[in-house]
């Protein structure tokens, strides 16, 4: 077990709705990264939070947003859900080194958009 | 942008056979990481390679980082059913040092 917890584990939404996913990082870690993994694909980087600030963003539209709290937990918010947003959303915590840090993934939230 | 490619996409082996997956990056990498994802699970860190030409072993798993630091491989000797899963390589992104760009993965099935 990594100590990274995500909630909820599964979620079903309809197109146009908004969703918030939550992540608690492993003790001692100060960085949270979010990844989207479509079925049969590798994880795609959404963004990373370090010291409560966004610290890098992948090729995702602004309707994907996030927060990091003082206890290093994090939220991923997605507005105006689209069918293609259906995927496994993975949160990964790490201890920030600027490059090459090992990621500890949570079990993910499986989001289905109907 | 940076691309990380893996081959093969799928590999089916009989238990006891060897398995190799190959990873190629479009850019030189400062380091490369390997992760394993069991069916229905989440990626789990296996190893990180940093030096050109580096070879690391973990029991039946052998990891290599190419001399040019653009390719890597994972070799499993005498596969077991517990090796089933998808193996991903991942390298640092171009614009943000701590993000990872993952390959598409190689899905390994092992027939007992």
C-alpha cells in the first residue's frame, strides 16, 4: 500500500455536469500530481501541485482545475464534463526534487460520463 | 512534443518463457522509470535508471538504460503468473522536470 488514498472509487456523471475528485497524499510527501488514464492507454499528465501552487500542466483544457491544501491533500475539479472525460483518474504523491522523483499512486477514481 | 513509445503493445507467453519490452523516447532523458500496473490496479514504481548504459536487476527482472539515454528495456526471465500486468516506462517531461511522460505500456499475459 502506498498510503495515497483517493475518493470516490467510482463515479457516474452525465455530460455537462461538474465533478470533484479528492486525494490524500502519503505522509511526508509535499507534491501531488494528477493523471488521466483512458482504457488501454498510459497515464497522461494533467497537472502537479507543490506548496499549494500549480507546478506544471499537461495538455488539458482550463475546465480541468485543481487545488492543494496546507496538509498537501488535493482536489481535481472538472467542469462541463464531456464523454471523452470517462477514464481512470490517478493521483500520485511524491517528495519534490525538481526531477526524477518516484511517484506513489493511489488506487484511482473511475469516472464514467454518460 | 516529447513522445515515449513502447513495443510490443501486447505479449502472451507461457509460464517459464522470457519476456522483453522496449521503450524509446523521442528526446534524450535524464532518467527513466518503470512502473507495473496489475489488472484493475494502479501503477506501482519498479525502478529508476539514471546513468548512460546502466543495468539494474531485481530478482528475475533486468532493466537497461541505453548509451544515448533515449531507450530502455525490461527483461523478465522465466515468467510467472504473478508477472501478469502492464509495464510502463516513463521519462521526465520537456517543460516540467517532475512530470512524467508515460509510454502506452506493454500488456503481459502469462499462461500457466
